[in-house]
C-alpha cells in the first residue's frame, strides 16, 4: 500500500521572521552582517540602545535569512559565506564606511582573561600603583616587570611589554593586569561584511585609513593643478592666475639671460652689473688699486629678487632714492670701466 508524505508544517514564528526580514531588506539599502558569538549581553544591549535611532538590529537564524533572500530574488550565495555563528543583521541608510566607523567607535575596553590571545602589544606603564607588597611581588618578578616599593605601595620602575600580538594571556598576567586596571581588549559589533544595493563589501575593504586617504587626495589635487598649469588649462581660475605668474617668471628669466633691455629689466640689469663689479673689486683686494680700480661708493644696492618684493605704496620713496643712486651708479661705472 502506497502512502504519501505530508509536507512538514512550518512554524508560524518562522514565517513571521522571514516576512519581517523581507520588509527590512526592501526598506533599507545597506545591511551589515556580524557574528556576535561571545559578546556579553550587557555591552551588546548597551550598543543597540545607543544606536537604535540609526540602525535596526535583527538577530535571526541563517536558514531564515537565506529564505528571505531567496524569496526576494537575491543571489544568496554571495552573502552566505558571511553568515557565521550567531548572526546579527544591521539595517541602515548610512554609507557602509560610516556604518563601520560608527560601530568601531562603540567598542569598549574589557579586562584580559586567561587563555585569550593578544591582538596587539600590551604594555605595563611606568608609575605608581595601588598594589601593596605581598604575593603580587612574586608575580611581578616572574613576569620580569621591574618594581620597587615606595610609601608602602608598588611602583613600576620602567614601562614593560608583557605580551606581543599572538601571545596567550597566562593566569598570572591576567591577574596583574586586573590589579593595574589595564584593559587591553576591546569588544563590540564588527561587521564581517556589508551588503550595499547588491554589492557585498568585506570587512577588510571597510577599514579605511582616513589620514592616508586625505594625504593621497591632496597630492592628487596638487598633481592635477600642476598638470593644468603645464597645459595652460586656463578655464579654471586658480590655473589662470598661476599660469600668468609662471609666464611672468619665465619672461623675466629670459630677459635676464639674454640681456633684453625691457623697461622693467634695465634697472635690474644695471644693479646686477654694479653688484658684480663690486664683488670683483672686493675679490681683488689691494690688487684692484694697482689695476686702477677704485672701490665703488653706493648708498644702496638692492638685489633683483629683493627689489621685486617691495610694496607699491613705497613707490614714491623709491623714486627719490633711485635718483640719488643713478649718480652713484654713473660714478661707479666710470671708475670701474673708464668711461
């Protein structure tokens, strides 16, 4: 006799969870996936309370999450590798990177426990402690932490590295860290991945070095500006002003190199010639008089670069000084070159 198997009846609560998940997936464009296994209930609930206005948290079984994705027509194979342990989903409108940074800021420091593996270097700092002499002195000695007793309390004489990344925390080290109120571990919700409008971003890609990114952005902007100046892309106001300054600089350099008697360069050329002549006379010393060269007397010699930096509001004063200098320059040229 043939018998037919009746389909297994699905529990109503599972149907309700799948329905809620589908609504949340449809409402929010960004979904974080985290494994909260091992996170104590108290700090986890505190984080959820603080962020409930910005994130909707939902703990659900892996099978129900996959069922909801399947009914929505989402490729569940891309998300399934990140559904590990006790899965908590975080639904939000935030940018994935802002979500990750926000959750990182919510981590809290906790005490070390025996058997934990250090994720970073643990240091016992130099300074006073509340430890009184007793059995703990032996622990400090075995951990090679230098100390002395001051005023009836233990004083750490030198900052000491007591654990490196990968080291297992021993019971003795855990006890001394507890006594010193050193909390070397952090606990919080860290996404394994974030699903953003069909794109899955793994945790490694969510960790951004903001300062490094800023430096790279500034460098790139500088390179772009230099390129724009180089090709004279003057549609950009900043490029136009820089291009004009560069053109003036190059024109001035060309005039100086070829001795082109432009109105702006004649005075500069005379000043430079005078200055170079004075340097020659000074280098010759007493031999200058034997050659018929007399030291040049001037009231003021201004280097070209310095002259260009003078303020426009001083032009009237400069004109008066220049008239006096012309006399000195003529006398100097006569004594130096004999005309």
